C-alpha cells in the first residue's frame, strides 16, 4: 500500500511540475523609455531590416474615447532597439486604410472623397524610410454616385471604416482594396482592386450577386501570393420554407476570382450551424474552418472543416469534429454536456506540415448600473470580459488532432489593450503572450487559471502549446522590473515569425520590448 501511495504521489508531482513555470527559451530586449506628444498609440506594423533592426509604424489617437487615428509615427531602430530615425505622418484628408512595406519603401494607402475631382479616390503615398520624402500616386477612382455608404464589406481597416476595406495576403506580397457600390435593385455589389506590393495592378473585378445586400454577409478574403487569384467567402440567408422555417436558414458561398473569370461553390453545414467560417489558402487546397453548434442551440460543440480544390472548387472533404474529452476536462474539470458560448475567433496559422492551428477567446460584454450616494441610478457602464483561450489543431486532411482550453479570467471597463493576448507560431509550437496577476490560481482536478491584478501590476507571461497539444508557461517580465505595463492585445510579429514586439505605456511614457523565440 505504501508503494502504491508513493507512485501516486510521484505522478501527481510530475503533473504539478509541468503545470508550473517551465524553461521556455525567450530572449528579451527593451528600448529606452521615451515620451510621445500623444498619449494613446498602438503598433500597426513591424518590418525587420537586413541588419537586425526593425521598422515600426504606430498609429496615435487624440483620445481613447474618440478612437479616431490622428496620425502615425514611423520609427527605425537598430538591433539593440536604439532609435535611428523617426518621422511623424499627420493624417489630413481621407482615411488611411492600410500600410504596405516592400524592402525600404513604405506605401500609405488612403481612400477618401476629393472635392476638386468630385470623386472617391484611392491613393498611395510612398516614401523611402531613409528620407521619408512622400510622393502620391492614384490607384483608382469612383464617381460620387457609384459609392454606397455605409458598406458591409468590413474586414478591419485601421479606423473600422465602412466605405472601403484593405486586405493583404499572408505573405504581404499583394493587397486588395474593396468598395461597396450602389446597385439599383439593392443587390450585393462590390468592386475589388488587387495590387502587388510595388503598386502594380494585378486584378480588377466587379463582384455581384443576385442577393439582397442585407442578406449577404462577407466572412473573409484570401489573396494568392502573386495577387492574381482572390477567394471570397460569404454567407447567404435563405428564404424560409414552410411554417417552421424549412430545412435550412442559410448557406455559404466560396467564389474564386481571376482576371478572366469567376467560379462559385455553394455549400451548407447540414444539420449543424456554423456562425462564422474563415478561409485558409494553401498551394494545393482552399479550406474553410470554424466553430459549429447544433441547430437551435447556441452552444459550440466543436470545429468544422470544409476542403475544396483551389482550381475547380469541387468539395473534397466535410468534417465536424466534436470537442475532445481533454478539452472539456480543461474547461470544466470533468467531461460534461456543457460546451462553450461567446467564442470570438482570433487567429489561424499554418504549421510547416500544413496543419491548421485555430485560436479563439471567450469574449462577452456585461452591463451594470451606476448608483449615486442616494442609491439612485446614474447610468449604465459596460464591462468587457476576455476569458478562456481556446486553441485547436486540425490536420491537413481535416481531423481534429487536439483541442485545449486555457483557463483565464480578465475584464475591464476601460482600456482593453492590456488584457486578452497575442499569439504566434514558431515551427510547430504555438505561443500566447498574456498579462497576469502575481499568482496562478489552482482549480479543482489539477487545473490552473490565469487571472489579473491591475493594469499597473501585471506580469507578462508566455504560454507554449507544443505540437502534441501539451502546454506550459513562464513569467518573462515582472511588473516590479518594468516602468510601464505592456499592451499584450496589440503585439506585432515579423515575416520571419520568431520575433514579436509590444508597446508599453504609462501615461505619456512609452517603451518597446522585443521577444525572440
């Protein structure tokens, strides 16, 4: 009996060793602490030079509440994060929708109404980072009455603009600008312009569907490396059939667009419900992945996968993978009939073996009443919750290899920059960077939970999930050793994929940190 207890004790000690801080190699470099004229800013883009230095673009705002970008800081640092050159680009007319960097040339892509021309104009303001002497080039223009406002083709321009949108491919070798245009019958209609990173046009297409604009929801766009093929994924709401709504409520459409033609593949999720899908483009296939639930149930049951031929769009594979037992134990401490709600998609990565890593987060908003000293209500305030991290790996043929839930509890009613996370993948390992409190909370059934203390007292941790779905963590920055807390929600990775940068802020004090894996 004593030997059995010793064995059990040894096994438990192994688990707790792996659940505590691990040795995760991570090199850290910091810039000097500096001050900006504007308090609020965030990193938009990082590009490394040939000497180990880095070119950084930061957007600054007049205030956190306005949310509007006022201008941009261009900064060139050497390999030790010592500032070499800086330049301020003040935004005047139009809306900056994207930034393209090709070697030492930066292109600022903007879109707005030109009162002199009486047209909407998309332009590129380009400069060499050595002198920042900008020259302007018009990419395309549209008549005033052609453009529809507001549009719904929104994939995240810098200021969440609803007139046009900017999308790059994964390799950042090409970009697309889309504009929602008017249709006399209120059908779905967009213009898509694609350019390479030298601003050469590679594709122009009028995307039109015989569907009411309000019934067509765009999911996302993928662009090929050469910019000559575009994949558009959309969801179409179907007419109800019968008194109870019929057999299906919507279907998905994947469209392949080239300079000469366009093909459409229609598919649905059968008896399941996929609230949103994302495309993943690989050389030999185009795949769609996302979370799914059962019909008439808003709880997510697992991940779905659709695989098409990239040329013909013929369907090859359809799979619905339920959450694993390990995932449910991570989440609840035991397997139970209770799946997730409020999952917000964050990132999709491809491993060197063409497996897909899918990352998400439990995100929701609650409202609370403010009360005065007399007990009367003084208004409502919102609390933004960023809870558990969900990560899963799907094989190149659609099988769910593993799914893990990393328990986390974070919330704020103010600046959301210091909570949530940024993730990246290096080789076959996935990394998450998060701010946490002093201690990691132990849960029932040998589980742990990351929490928060305050913005000013946050320790920056790294979580590593290896190729087999096993995870460990390590504190890499202690708040006692930092003058500023770091904005983990806005990390920026480099093309090489093994370096990530964060901006720290406390008032007008700023500092950059670089982690190398």
